[in-house]
């Protein structure tokens, strides 16, 4: 329970970094939960994030797992509220203001400026994740193949996840 105020502060802050999606906050989440507060190891954080990707619903509900890991059910609830409420309130307020600024000459410039920021944050999150999960040439090749297939075909990502599972199981059982 001593960690509860820190959990709330960290996840309220992370909430404001999710421009472009939850992956945008991943590098800072890693820094704060692993390096600063030592609540998790990097592999544990990656596992929580991966489970969040596979679970139904918003993938960033994985923050509840972090809160529960650190401070039990109360921590899970506190982290979910801290993570989703600031962004929800900010989105509501900006949405209302945005409608009023329809004729504002700077509106298009703001929209065009936010797109590269979102992409940059998403790319930083992806690189941070890759550093934690790509170990050795087999993982590197798998990552490149999945990326190439996703960029050049319309293959269902779930099929790629299942294929990666099979490769991982064969490799694990072969050791």
C-alpha cells in the first residue's frame, strides 16, 4: 500500500504520453516501472504488455496487471483510474474546444504536426519493446518476417501470432 501514491502518480503521468496509442508510453513505462521504482523486471513488463495485446478489450488494460502486481486489487483499480481518467478528461475538453475552433486557421497545422509526433512515439515504443524481446538471430529473423508480411500482405495478425507460437514451442522443446 505504500506504493499506491507513486503508482497513481506514475500512471497518471503515463496517461498523458499515449498520443497515438499505448505503445507511445511504453519507453517511459519501462523507465519508471523497471529502472526507477523497481516494481517489475523488463521481461515481466513485456509479458504484461503481451498479455494485454492478446486479451479482449483495450490493450492498455494491462496497466491493471501492473497495479495488482505491486499493490493488489486496490492497486489495480487505482492504476486503471489514474491511467484512463486524465486522458479521458483531456480528450473530452479538447474535443469540445476543437469543435468550436472549426474555422481556426491553425487547426490544420496542429493536426498535421501531431501526426509525426504520434508516429515518433509509437516507433520509440516499438524499438524499446524490440530491445527486450529480440535476442539472437532467430528472433530477429522472425521479427523481420512478421514485419514484412504485415507490410506487404493482408494476412491476419492472429495467424502470425499462432505461427510464432509454433516456432517458439518447437525451439523450446528442442532444447
